[in-house]
C-alpha cells in the first residue's frame, strides 16, 4: 500500500489551465496532465531559479520529494512539446496559500486567497486605505511570495 501524499504548498494558480498545439483540433489531441504542485515546482526551480532544497522548504515537502516532482513535471512537459499533445494543468494534493491585508485606518487584518483579486475596501470599516500586511509583501520585496507564513485551512485534492 503506497504512502499517502503529503500536502504541498502552492502559491499560485495558472492564468490558463490548458495549452495545445496551434492548428490541431482538440478532439484528436492526446492530453498530458500536469498537477498544480508540479507547476509550482517548475515555477520555483526554473522560473525563480531556486535550489531544490529552498524550493522544497517553500512547498513544505522534502528535497527528495521536490526532486521527484520536478522530474515528473519536466517529463510531462517534454512529452507534450515533443509529441504535439495538449497540456492540462489541474489537480494535485495542494494547499493554496493566502495573502494578508491590513487596514491603515482601523488596523483590521484579514486574508484573501491568491487569485481572488485585490480587495477594494476594508471589511470592517469600509476604508479604501488598505495594503498588504508587512509580513506578506509578495514578489520582489525580499521574502518572495509567502514570506514564510503558515497556511490556514487544510490540505485538499483539487
């Protein structure tokens, strides 16, 4: 009996969940499935240029597991590119990270899921004077997405 999957921490959803070769009807294409944790591994290792150990820490998994995920992702992407298959990005045992916001007027702090858009007003006082919380500054501010904060909610299979 295989060991149960350990929940993987994922920080973003793709803007597009499906890619296919141009000029070929979707009905005749074979499909390759890439999970959200595999996409996250590719993002961290290939796009962000992180070492496997650091990327594994960020995803809350072992370095060996990260290595296995990235190998699997690279094989699937290569298969889709080399053999003209469609690539669908979905699923996996993941926990989506959240963003933290704070109201400068009433000091209320709340969370919003990644991909849900920026809140326009504070849910407590309706002020528009809101910002990302200092411990959650996101891209390009030193801590990267997540900045080491914990996730709320449980792991779920998407």
